[in-house]
C-alpha cells in the first residue's frame, strides 16, 4: 500500500512552524519524509509572494528541488480552483506544464471533480504526459468521472472525505468506495480524510487495503491529539498504525 505525504496544502506558513513553503524547505521535508517511509509526495508550490501558484516556473522549481533530494520518488501537485478561479486561465497555466523538462515536470496532479472545468484541466494534464489523480469528494462526482471519455487513463482516484468527524468521515469513505467499485473502473484508490477525520480514515483505508496519505495539509496533530513536530513525525505515526 502506498503512503503519500501531503507536505503543505493551502495552509499558511503561520499554521505550523515546520510547514514547508519554499522549494528548499519542501526538498528538506521530502527527504525526511521519504526516510520515514513515504512513497510519494503531494505539494502546493508557492510563488515568490508566498501564495499558491500554478505558474510553470514555480511548479518546475519546486518539483526539481524535491527530485534532487529524492531521486525516483513520484512528485505530485494540486490544480485546485481556489489557486486560480478563472477556468480558462487555470487551463492555460496547466497546459504550459507540457513545456517543462522531464526533471521539472510533475509526475501527477490532483483534479477535483466538483470544480468547474475539471475535464479540460485533466485533459491538459494527460496531454502533457502528467498523471491524473481524480479527486472524488461527493457521490455526484462518480457519474462525472464515468462520463469523462478518458476516465480509464487516470493514474488513481482520490477518495477525499469532507467531514471532520471521524465516524462520519469513515461513512463517507465507505459510500464513495462502494459507488466507485460499482462502476467497474479498475483504477487504484487512495483514501484519505482531513482534520478531525484524518486518522480515522487512514486507519479505515489501512484495514481495507487502500493507498492513503497523511501530512500537514491533512492534519496538524498525531493520532493521540498531540501537535505533530513535522511531516516526518506524521509519516512515522501513519506507518506505525499501518504496520501495527
């Protein structure tokens, strides 16, 4: 089972003293997380002003820094609509990733199926040779995915629960997984939660044999509720649960 680490997400640097933002910090953190057992990275690169960015140069700098620190470990990024709400502008940014060199181009990117224009973003990624992680948040995202002609070309499907309540988040995970299985689409599933639902969903995913993820994007605390020292501590705790 894959354990991916989500290093920073949309969080502000003030949310945690060890939240990595710069390419150098992302690279150091990625190396520590890989040493702790993470098998892939998900990052939200930043522009010079500190905000999230889809600009090809910002993407390339962050990806190449992580690759130098962790050769051969897959690196993914976000295409979230909140980063650049205008669909046409967001599509244009993602399409320019095709011109990035092999060492600076992401291996994959997440696409949230509940966001307007997601199909064009996913098409641009595939056209650029970048894997698509289809983000399923709600039951209605499943028929959206199945209506997309290139659904079978997804690298994986992200089952991303929305509730911060552990039991409710696990129920969401079960519902979404059942719906996806009923489609017959044979793509790997990565199941994860966030905030109060993060650890319960991770444990649920472990019990059912799914890939999962953890990191400061999803949770600032360890399973016992104590504040995590950093991303590597979260990875180590996740692996202890998974292997326990």
